[in-house]
């Protein structure tokens, strides 16, 4: 969607023309009606709704129970991301390697004392070696996976630090500063032209780096809350 202002001939006291701002489909503007119908929506309707929701989310995190709310969400997210931690599987594979080594030693000892079973034991030893190669290959893959760890309290402090400045920027900052705060909270806005309605997707956690903290913490999958809907 692109912003566009339409002027209808009215003038202010200073002589400037009065305009109404809309959001319109970018494809319709640049490529014509054959690509998309140029449906337009009042900019104020969308902007006011987004700003209201972001303001409410910010108030929740900065309110009386904000720290506890943040801590609960951060711990939950860390738990979800912890499923990607390769270390538990690596520990299991290393234990499996140790077990394979023990079995191979036993087969070798048995082959030395039972020459009549040499062919059978050689086959068994070959299968154990194949299994060892597979486990070693998987271990090498896991060693390349980055381990993501974060201290929940440190994450909460980073977010709260950023929110303290963000509230002032949100209320008094320039347009670009306010946009940055909005992007820290908003994952996206979908508009359904035929129904003249839309749905706002809010991140589970605001992005600290967009709030100005300089933190590179990036654990903010979208869709953590029921998306608010609005009519235009």
C-alpha cells in the first residue's frame, strides 16, 4: 500500500489546499487497473487503529505487572527456541558412539576366540562401522548449528530499557521515530478490500533493537496474541 493525498479545491486560511490522505494499492498506482483495482482507505483510520493498539501494548509492558508479563512471555519463547538447541541430541549421539565402540570391542574379542564365526562377526562389525559413520556424520552437522542462549532477566531488562525511551518517541518523536516504535511491535497489517476491513498482527515481544537499545536479541515470532480486527 502506498500513501496518497487527494486535494478537492478547499483552502486553509494560509492559502494552502486541504487534502485527504489515503492508502492505495501500489500495484494499481504504478501498473494500472488491469493489475489491481485502485481501492483506497483513509489513512487516519488505519494509523489511528495501529497507534491505539501499539499504545495499549506498551502500556501493558510498562504497567504495574509489566515486568512479570514480559518475564512470562520471554521464558515461554526461550523454551520454544530451546527445541532448536543441538546440544541434547549431541549428548545422546556421543553416548551412542561410546556404546558402538563397546560393541565393536566385544565383536573383535569374540572373533579372535571363535574363528568358526568369523564371517558372521565380520558382517556384524561392518554394520557397526556403518552405524558409527552415520552418527559421526550427524555430529559434524550439529556442530555447525549455532547455540542460542539468553538470560530471561537480561532480555526483560533490554526490552524495558527500550520501552522507556520508546514511549516518549511514540508520543513526541518524529514520524520516522514513531514508525520505528510501531515496527518493534507490529508484524504486519492485512487489508481485505472487498470487506473493507483488516487484521493487525502483533509480535509476541517487541524488538529491542528497534526500540533503540542496541540489543541484537531476536526472539520475536509474530502472532503471539489474537490479532485485533477493525473496520474501515
